[in-house]
């Protein structure tokens, strides 16, 4: 009972801390983007996405170093599914709908899907090699180059960035505050993840199942908190860039960084169907958003249903094929 009470206290405290720190990240990331003359979309896909994914990156290194590759794979793939369905679905319900650009969604979404397919081709063997890990990490550079080159004409049209930049404080100031905010997000996410693990261990569940369905929610809370604040500030590109950028980071750096230093086997028979479902879910979400060019409450409910469907899919798979 004492452990459960401590875990709940840590969970509540972590959520409160992450809400405050994420506000700092969004506010100063947007101002830094303006000061640099860079689009919020680019900042979201790179700096903010990596910052909100530090929890997954740290988890990858720690879990692989102690011989638990399933925790790494489950958390990373689970985070992709959680972010592109549950997080994307909650945003319009909590903050209201917003418009998106079809071209940006298709290009960035295609990179998410390609990164997942690449992960599938490696994990089906049941293990990573250092060469696999290096290749997948390097693929991130390719995705970023494609995203930048295809969307740069749209980014150059955002002339308001130049006007805003004149009213910004120094770049170092905004960068410093943003880094402090990101460190706060990381600390709070570690607290939240620890609390979730403490609670989940009481049920003696399989570690891959725990990491995919429970731990991934904890490590995706930074994205939710940051993106809610971004939407409220009408920084829609920052939110979209963070969600999709985080999915790409999870499917490139997060899942492989631990394997690069400490190669581990993974339970291919369990994770492969989950990767297939995540690819399907990603394709459906991207198709719906690109077709409608907006994310509203109807879309949000659909995306959340797709996320919930993963539970039925996985446990049906276990029942019929295991």
C-alpha cells in the first residue's frame, strides 16, 4: 500500500511539473525560432521533438544496458502509436480543432511510415546489430533533408517570423530558458515513468506489454503537455512538428541508441504484430488528416478509437496465435 501511495504521489507531482515546464519550452522555442528566422515546424521536428523524446532515449540506453531489449522496443514503438493516435486525438478534444497543410502532413507522415517499415525489416530477425543501429540512426538525416527540401518553399512564406524576431530578446536567452524547460520536462517524465513502472510491476505483466501499453503513455506525456500549450498559443506548426518529429525520433534514435552500445535480442513474435498495427494506424491517421486538411473533434475521436483498437488487436493475436 505504501508503494502504491508513493507512486500515485509521484505521478501527480510529475504531471504538475511537466505542465509548467512544457509551457516554458513552447513559449521560448517559438521565440527562438522567430529570432533565428526559422519556422516553428522545423523547430518542432528537431529541437522540441528530440527534447520531448529524451525520456525514450534514456530508457533505450538503460534498458539495453541491463539486458532488456524488449523494454526499449516496446516503449519506442508504443510511443509512436501513442503519439500519432492518442496524442493527436486528444489535442482537438482538449484545445479545439486546427487546420493543417496537406503537403506538410503527407511528406512528414511518409517519413514516419518509412522509418517504421525500416524498423520492421530489422526487428523481424529478432535482434539488432550495431551496423543496423548506425544505418537507422543515419536515416534520420535523410528524413530531415527530405522534409526541409520539400517544405522550404512554404516555410519561406512565413514572413511574420522576421517581424516577430525584431521584438525577441537575445537568442541565448531564449535558448537557455528553453533548455531549462526541456530539462524540467525530462525530469518530470522520469518521475512519471518511474511511478508508472512501480504501479505496473504490481501486476507482474510481460515487460514488452508493460512498455508498449503503459510505459509509452508515460514517456509520451511530454509531447501531450508541450503540444497542448503550443495549440493554446496557436503555434500549430510547432505542435504538428513535435508530434510527427517525435514519431520519427522514436523510430530512429530512441529504438536504436541503446542497441548501438548494448545490442540485445527482442521478442520478434510479440513486437512484429504491434509494428504492423502501428504502420497501419499511421497510414490511416495521415490519410485522414491529409484528406480533410484539419484536425477536429471527429478526427480526434477516430484517432483515439484507433489507439484503443491496438489493445483488442494485440490480445486477439495472443489468444489465436500464441
